[in-house]
């Protein structure tokens, strides 16, 4: 299995979907509501059924978003049922009677420090993959994609915007374009004619849209500095060293 972690909005779910497409596998997107049940023992049965369906459909990708909701640290669990669900999850991944050949198990979380450490044992989520905010080239391309089907006018300095949106996630960049679109709509209402998005609208929007990743990066920095067992957060530290000042 592979556990992806990073700030919200950086595309962990998109990476999971792309992975399934690249290997021509059936994709199972497991929502928390697909597993959790108020009745004792039902959650474990539902989880087992999902794994069985994936095994029967191999090759398959079984994707758990917000995996900490199903695999949180057992020492902090207030109810025995929560610990039992974690144990069932672990057994499904590499239990004695299970055969997961042809099944890739992907997990995504914004809080990897909340996931039970037993999941990171070899044979389970033995690969820990940091998904950072996009770099400058990626930010420029994301802006271009979100502006593609919108009316624009004049030269849009996307390179300047990309340089000045360090730590923006893909979701933040989408919000930036939405805010610029709102600026153009306001101008249209005021002028009484359709006003396309201009470079000025984008730069005005940038003054009002802030990156949502900063709080996560601050928290991750503390874990990376003081709880970096086995170097699992080395990529986070490297990212912060490169972009901390920005």
C-alpha cells in the first residue's frame, strides 16, 4: 500500500484516480460513510466486503480518503469499536488468510501523525508519499487550465502570478481564478456590458486570496522537527527548506 499525505487541496485524490487509469485497474473510492456504522460489528463487515469486492475485481485500486477516520491511533480511541475497526483494517491489508495480489491499496490523509503507526509497517502502507503544493511551473499550468474556458482579454501574466503564489494549492489557485471572475462580473454589472477577465482582475484577486496550506505546513514542520521517526517527514523538511522564506 501507499499512503499519500499533504495539505488539503493539493490533488491526492486526483493522483489516486490517475494511478488507477495508468494501470488499467478498476477504481474503488471508499468514503467514510461506506464503512462506518452505528451497530457493533457492522463497520468491520462492511470493510471486509469492500476488500473482497476489490480482490474479486483485480486488478483494482482501493482508495481510502481521510484514512485517519478509519485507521486512527488506537491509544486515543475512546470506544473499543474504533480499535476493532483499526485491527480489522490491518488484518485485511496483510492478514494470514487474505490474498491481495492485484490490489493496490492507496490511502490519503492530511494528518499522517494521527494514523496508527501499525499501518506503516512493511507490507501495509510501507510507502509514505508526500504530496506538496505545486511548484511554480505546475502553478502556471493550473492557472492556465482554469482560465481555458473563461472569457479573457489582453496579456495575462501567468508567470508573474505563478511566482507570487508560493504555497498555493491547486484548490487555492482555482479560488484565485473564481475571485478574478467575480471581479469581472462586478465590472460587467457596473459597465452594463460583458467584461472579460483581465490581468488586473487576477492581480486584484491575488490581494484577497491567501494560501490555505500555511496552517498545515506550520503543523507539519513541528512534527517533522520533533517526531520524525525513521525520516518519514524528510520530504516535508526539504520542501520547507526550499520554500520556507516564500
